[in-house]
C-alpha cells in the first residue's frame, strides 16, 4: 500500500499529463484569474447575442454551468458518496458471505483495488461529460441495486449454489466501485476548475451524502436487524 501511494504521489507531481491539468494563474479570493477571464468572456458573449436567455448560466464558480447542472452535479456527488461510503459497505458481508469465503474475500479485495484503479484511469482520461457522468452513475447504481438485492435475500440469494453466482457478485462489486469512484473523481475535476468555493461545497456535499447514508443504514442494519447473515456451511437453501 505504501509503495502504491508513493507511485501515485510521484505521478501526481511529476507526470506531464497531470501538469497540464493544473490550473494556470494564481488564486484571487478563491477563484483563479483564468476563471475570471472566462466569466468576462461569457458575459461579453451574452451581450453579443441578445436573443440568448439570460438565465442559462449561474453565478456559481466561473458560471460555466447553469444552476440546474450544478444541482445535477451535486446530487450525483451526494448519491455516489452515500452508496460507496456507507450504504453498500454496510451490507457487503450479507451480500457475499452466502456465496462462500472466497467470494467474500475476492469482493472485498477487488472492490478495494477498484477505487484507486478508477482514480488512476481518471488521471489519464478525465472526461468531463455530464451525460457520461449520468450514464456511469446509472450503471453503478444498477450494480449496487443487485448487491443490495442479494443482501436482502440473504442467507439464500440468487444462484447461491452456483459458480455463476460467485462470479456475478464479485463482478458487481468491481463494477459498482469502479464506476462510482470514477464519477466522484470527475466531479472533483469539474469543481476544481470552478474555483476554491466550489471545492468547499464539494467537501460539504460529500459529508452530507455520507451522513444521509449512515442515518439511513444504521437503524436498518444495527437496530432492526433487517438483514440475515448467511453461512454456506450450515445454511440449507432450496
């Protein structure tokens, strides 16, 4: 782990593709000068086009995104963090243990590897498309829904006695973590370009999403014991 962190640190500080992503110019009151130039350019553009609606752009950050797009970005950020930080990790044992110790071990290990892998991919392919962000969120949420469904059906989830069940649950965890981790990194890249205040709001929304996930899952898992543990050695499923 320390070696991986060292390699990541060196790449983030010295790789040419990362250097191109660094904001040019210095910060002034939390927003870089380049961002101010972009805002002035956007204002001049709107003055040249009198038929363009005035409310398409917001006063958030550099004004690149409308308020609807800003809400969309933050909603996805809160949703992704709620799922990846709290909701699904709290039921990982319920979703994997019925398939055996190997499935549980592989799911936990590969999910942990998928997070830095997604960050590594985003370093070379930082695609800022809001459409792609939404598509990846839907795919990751679909994988998360399957995982949650198997946790609810524990100790007898689908394909519990089949090798295909083990493969599907492991791949679901990999796909879930990989897609939503990439989405979170891309949102961070987008908000970084919007200035310091956008990053502050990013941190607040991350914590809010995690808080909502924790408030939702704690009583379900720990108080009401909604989920049942599966033991492949002692549980008999039809």
